[in-house]
C-alpha cells in the first residue's frame, strides 16, 4: 500500500510541477542542408550569369555553416568574406549593408570583431517570423552586386520558405 501511495504521489507531483521546467528545453527552427545547398547554387549561378565568380555561404541562426559553394575562379578569400557577411546578419538581424549604413558610428569596431565583416552582401533568411539563418555572397565587384545575387537566391526559394512547417 505504501508503494502505491508513493507512486501516485510522485506522478501527481511530476504533473503539477512539469510546467515549471517546460522552458528548460527550447525548440529551434533551422534551415535544412538541402535548401541551403540550393540557395548557394542559385546565388553562384545568378552571379555567374552576370559575369562574376563568387562564393555563397549559408549559416544557420546560430552562425553554424550549413552550405557553401565557391565558383571555379572565385578567390579563396571570398569564402571568409561571405561567411563574415552572413555572420554580420546573424549578429544584427538585418542585411549586412543596412547594418553598415545604420551603424557607421561603430562600423570600424565591428569589423574588428572576429568573424564579422560589415559589408554589403549578406541577407537574412526568414520564414514565418523566424530568422532561420543568413546567406553571404562575396566576389563580385561591389557588395551591391553580391547582394543582388543573394536576393535572387532567396527569391528562388521564397515559396518554400513561406510554406515551410
């Protein structure tokens, strides 16, 4: 009898106090590697059509790399630059060019933060009110051209982002 009471009491207390610990584990939406790979391919192809050899890189919302594609003649340094543009988006939540324009007062300091480069060419990847990650592009002659290729990549998959679970 004593064991039954203890079991019932422990189940009761578990149910009663469960909501107190419900926030201990969080669920995070992430961009899939397959979709990220499609996005970097679209970005590289868009720049190639304009005559530019670039690198495109997608990071998740925590800054972890998900996909990377470097065109055949893109400099190896474009990998780091694309990554750091995407990281600027993760840091700020806005396109890297907008971050640069809005915070010129700290641009030089931010460019000294390891892994962040405040230049145009990084864009947020968002769906359903969640920032899923960012795409960074580097290698075209000017960040505006890098950003144009990133925009085309996002536009190509926008329907899939909007209707994702």
